[in-house]
């Protein structure tokens, strides 16, 4: 059935609901539950239609399933592709950025205390 409830459990829940709510108010609550279920169904249908309108009919929603995400496969495929050579424009920009960073770095003074990064 719904949410993993079997028939015996559903009957038990119905009996408890009748005892708690009362048989005279049960039809009113049943109508309200039906109204909520119809609204939920309409929202799901509207959401599916919106996704189809935005993404198109030819999209395979199974590809968007997050359970299909496997980082090992993605890394393996990325490592299998040959590396792209650096373009001259990109290399020039990297060299200019390195030169600018070196120019901003102050020269160490002779009186500055020596910092040993391997000391404990």
C-alpha cells in the first residue's frame, strides 16, 4: 500500500482513527484527506509539466537522477582525456599574474627574524 503499510496495519489505523475522531466526524475528515491528496497530485502533475516545459520533451530525466552520480567514474573519464595544451594567451596571462604577485611581495630585510617552518 502506501508508505510501506500493509492491509492489516491500514485497518488498525482506520479503527484507531474512528475511535479517536468519532464516527460522526469521520466523513468530514475523509473528504479533507481526499482534497489534500488531490491537491498533492495536482502539484506533482504541475511540477512535471513545468519541468517538461523548461527542459523540453526530449530530456532524459534518468540522467538527472543524483543516484547516477559516481565521482570515481567522473574522475576516471577526466583522467582518460588528453590534456589540452596551454594557449599562448593563457600562458601570457599566467606569467603576467606571477610577475605582478612577485612585484607586490616585499624583499626580505636583513634585520628580519628568520622563520623556520620546520621547527616545532
